[in-house]
C-alpha cells in the first residue's frame, strides 16, 4: 500500500508523517496533539496515537499490549489481513527476532542474548570503542572535514556490533545497506517498492548469516554467534531462524539509533551554539549531553503495539485488534515531565526520556549505545575542537526512524 499524501488522507489531526515540513520539525504539532487529548484515532494508518509521556511509559509496560499477536491469535481471529505472500521473507526474518516476540519465546531468546550485554562485558568493550572513535575522528581531522554520518557516525557502531557478532571486517560494508532497506518497512504504510527492497535485503542478509552460522559450527570463535550455537547445543532451544533473526535485529538496532542520535545530536548542537560552547568548555557534561540529545531529537519517533485485550485510556475504549502508536518524540517533549522541553539543556538532570523504550522490550544494547555516543562525542571535542557545519543538512524523508542524509562538517 502506497503512503497517502497529506492532502489525500486528511485526518483532522496535526499529524502528517508523509509531509516533509512535518518530518523536518514535528515537535510543534506534537504539542497540539497533546492538547487534543490522551489518545487520538488516526485514520490514514488505522492507529491510535498516544502523545503523553505518562501514557506512553505505562503502555510500554502493559501486558495487555504486544509487539505481536500471533502467539495468541491468527490474523483472521484478530481481524487483520495477512501480509502478501511475496513479503514473506521479510516477515519470517522480522517475526523471529525478540523485538517482535512475546513471552515465553521473547524471554528465552533475550536471556541468551543478554549474556553478551552484561555490564562487565560492555565495560570490557570500552577501550575498543574509544580507540575506534579516536581513529575515525583522526581520519576526519586529517582530511580537513567530511561527512560526519559516513565518516564517524556509521562506521563506529557498525564495527562494534559486527565485532561482537563475529562478522569479518571484509563483509561489513554490506551491513548498512541491508539494514537501511529492511528498516524501511518500519515506516507507516510503506510503499511496494520499499517492501521489495526489504524482501531482497532480508533474503540476502539471511543467506549470508546462514553461511556464517555454518562456518561457526565448523570453527567456533569467541563471538556472539558462536555463543548462541553453543547454547543451542547445550540444550537452550534456539532455531537457526531465531539465530539469524537475532543477529539481524542486533545489527539493525545496534547501530540505527546510535547513527541517527549522533548526527541528530550534532545538528542540534550546531543550532544551539551556547550549548555547544558549554560542552566544549566542560567535557564532564558529556554523559548528560548524551541523554539530553537523545531526548531533544529522538531517533525513534514512534513505537507500535497491538491491543491483545481491550484497554481504556481517558474514557476511550481501545478494542482488541487495534494498533497503538506511541509517540516517543512527543512524550520526550511533554511539559508535564520536562521543564521547558523545547530548550536544549545539556545540564538537564531530571531526564526520564524513553528513547530506549521501557518494559520487557527495553533496548538491550542501551548501555553500549551510551558508550558509543559518549566516545564519538569525546573524540570530536578533543580532536576537532573547532568543528563547524559546512553545509545545511537534508533530512531523510522517514518519519519513524528520524535522521539526516548526511552532516557535512569542517574541522576549522
């Protein structure tokens, strides 16, 4: 189904996720949505929008909602049309990842994967992350500048998660294009061309990982894929498809948010020179700056859940079979929670943003993402202290996953 245009699909709401002007700055419209109510039906995507922080935070923990419904209902039972058969490779890949599973399958897979993201394991990665960030920034400085997206923001998290999974360096250039094509399906009402690209990437990515898993069975290493194989052999049930889907999820989620948070964050800093000057003067602000930049321009704007059992929000009954769209970007700008939310404040201490979600689907890689964001920020502040914007950036047309097409910088 092609995305409707803002003009062809009026909703009566100030919510236009296919309008470039809205995508460029959705935050004023979010304020209008919050003023309209706590839950609002949006006909073009057949979803209930939830814009307030308190409601989003509560619903992320509400077990009457689920990322999937297929553990309890068929498509027909749930009143939903099955996806087209030609989309099956994407859905097989997506539906076996723990982000789109519910207990007990979610619990089983997350328990195995979480062993790779313990505080001790993540802490051990710190020197590697900082060394890589310094190398990437040094190359940027030696070149006199470049594209912060392709030169620093992308290669850092891709290399880290690929290293954890055991993907050879020679193969890593394929990962970002595959990821971008797959993630296109997470936008609202993706087009058929988007679906075709996602299906093709799903097939190619799955085939690659199937070969890699076979190689690790023959010659195990110290990587996460070898660990998942060993866990399966020791009795923890994990199918090959679950291994493939888990690896793809970790690669996609392990860098998408970090890449977009990096460029969104630096674009925000360039637009708020007083805050950038404060950060340059005091690098101890880096931890709170990472949190504030994640809140201020949220890399994941919307997160969907299915209503498994009827719920009520502010007197409105949401029936089983409906879909709820929790607006993370709006929740992170809710004045009921954040003082002066439209102001970038790197010293903000009370900052319960929900950019990493909450509940059982809280981002398992959040500690690692924070280390990566802090490492690249520290390297840029130390090695490129006069970093400036070289050209006005262009936003990606995507609404759900919010980012820039590039961020051209000069080192001064």
